[in-house]
C-alpha cells in the first residue's frame, strides 16, 4: 500500500495569509509615517501671515462699490455707489457717483475731499481716529500686518477660499468711535468691509473687482 501526502489548496491559502497581512500592515504604517512627516508643511492651516502675504502681492487694483449706511435716526439705510482705486502702499481713492458726486483721495498722510465746488485738505496726523480707520483699509489692501496691529487686535476665521478678518480697536479713543471692523474676502480679494460704530450705527461696503486698464 502506498501512502500519499495530500495538502489541499485551502490549506496553502491559509498558510499564505499571515504574510499578506503583515505586508499590508507594513505598507499602512509606512504611509501613515510619511503623511505624518508631511503634515506640518502639506497640511498647514490657513493663518493671518498667509493672508497678509497673499494680499501684498497685489500692487494696485480697481473696484466698484455699493455702500449702505444704517443710521439709528433714519428709517432705511442710506445707499451710495461709485469706484475705488488702490495703489500700494498708501494711495486710496474713493469716487462716489451716486447719489451725489464726491471724491476722497488719501495719499500718504494727506486726505483731500471734494464735494462740488468745495475742497477740504486734512493732515491725518491731526485726526488719529480717522487715520486709524483709513489705515485699516489701506493696511488690509496692502497686506501690511504691522500697520494693522498698531491700532487693532486682529483675528482671522475661515480658509483661503473664504475668510473673515476682524479688527478690534486697541486705543480707548478709537473704541469710543468704532466697535469693530469686519472684512470678508476670498483669496487675495477683499469682498466687503463692514464697520460697526460704538453708537450702534453701521455701514456695509460690498466691493467688486474691476479689470485694470
């Protein structure tokens, strides 16, 4: 009588499975270690410095605006519209077309306002609260974090595709005028600027970028 040793195929399959599991586990661990090593750079959170650097890339820009001011003593908001022009680092032009023409030009420390035949020239250093407010806009458009932090406590929410920057005044005199400024945007574009005053009045300016000629 001849004896024969027969090993069924299922037995072979069972013998090979531990090796497969070990290779799969090793691959998973290696992938996990690779992702962990990449995470500080590859998955870095959107932060204030990244936003400022992104905004600073734009040296100039043109936009149209619609501004709505809510005033306690009025039944409905006062609406105005026109064009904005910014040239880094510190020239800002706001040309209101409706309801009445008005031009405001800020260049360095000088502010010029024109209404019809009237023209006013002011030095911003003589009006620190006004200067702080103007610098909140210029500083954001220029991506100048240091300029903003001189007058405000900054906080950022959201991601690169949609973010909100909130500015809270540091100076007590400024706090008596402005409660907060909220700036919304997407990537390197400012979409709206909302200011809430200490007395409860507020304004919301929506901005739409225009092609630079």
